[in-house]
């Protein structure tokens, strides 16, 4: 416990870790398709920073099943980002399940966490070169 009675983790930063069976292929995908370059690297790992938050793509013998969202970016204009990523070869997932349906790769997500102050979100999902399911979201205010 911290001195104010809370757990130490409430003051810690959270960072995502994404597995890659082929780190060179992942580096090319993140650079050529997403336009991201690592800010640092070590043997077996690439550190990226977006909006002041870190994520790592690391060499792994394991693989993600790609069946759930592992990381998402919040953007101001989802249509522009989706269009640019499509131009770069990204294929967006089409979803049609109760309560969630994409149209042209983008879904209208009703509701949001009250603390964020949004009415909802627009979302789109795609896989990286390693099978990790990533998302783009735009708040609806």
C-alpha cells in the first residue's frame, strides 16, 4: 500500500506488449504501413511511443490469437486515418454481431465510460503483420 492507502500500481504507467514471431517483418509493417519508427530498441524488442504512451513489439515464439483488441489509438478523424491506412494496404475487419456492426470498416459504438465524457465512439479494427488485433477509435462528443 502507498502512504495514502492506495495500491502502488495506481501511480504506475501502463505499457502494451505485442508479440511478433518475425521482428523484422513487424518493424517493416509498423514503419511502412503505420508510419511509426521505434524510439529505442534492444535485442528482441522495439519500443514505440505514440501520444506520450509506450508500446513494445517483441520477438516471441508465441502468437496472439488475434480475436480481441490488444491496443488502440484514439484519433480525431477516423475516416481520414482509415482511408490512409487502406491506401497503405491495411484491410479492416468487418464485424456484424449483436450490438456492433461495421459499415465500410467503421462501427458506431454506443455509450462510453462516463469518466471520459463522450457519448460513444466510432471504431475500426485491423491486424498487424503478426496477427495482433489493433484498433482505431474516434470519440463521439
